[in-house]
């Protein structure tokens, strides 16, 4: 399984970015997928997750501003981010799990739940 993120960059506060993650070698129909972020010196935190049925969950920090989606035809996981804040600055990672988070989708916000990770894409938000 390979995951390649793109779409990161530098924006001013209030701006928008769309992250994409191309996934290969993974059965989209069966597992949980998610976006995470990490800043130096801090633990990786779950941002958004989506299960095999399309149900989503978000961290309180991004709820209402970020939207996770998947395009099975293009094998892509996306994260649309609006109204970005300086505290959103981090390295963003996509991840997929061989298990589904069908019955408790918030489980998909836990990094330990995931089996495969991308290399990350940097998002920097200036004030």
C-alpha cells in the first residue's frame, strides 16, 4: 500500500487549502481512512476520518472548517480546509487502516488504529 499526499502550502489566516492523498494497493471498500497532523515536539493528532460507509468524524479543533471525502474512482482521499488558522500549521498525513471504523467512527481519529501512512505535506498558516 502506498499513499502520496499533495496540496500543502503557505496561506494567510482565513484562507483555504485542499489536500489530496492518492492511495494504491488498498481496498477502499473495507477500511477506515483518515487525516492527521503533527507539529514538532507534539503527538500526532487525528483531524478527520471516514469509514467504508462514508460516515465522517472530526476533531473539535477543525469541526465546521474541514471536510474529508473520498473518491473511489480516483483512489483519492481529500481534505478541504477553509477558514484556516495559524494553529492549523502542521505536517499533515493521510492514513488507511485494514480495519473499518464502521460502528464507532471516532475510533478513526486514533493514530494507533492505522496501518499505512503517507510521507506528509506541510501546511503553514500565517497571521
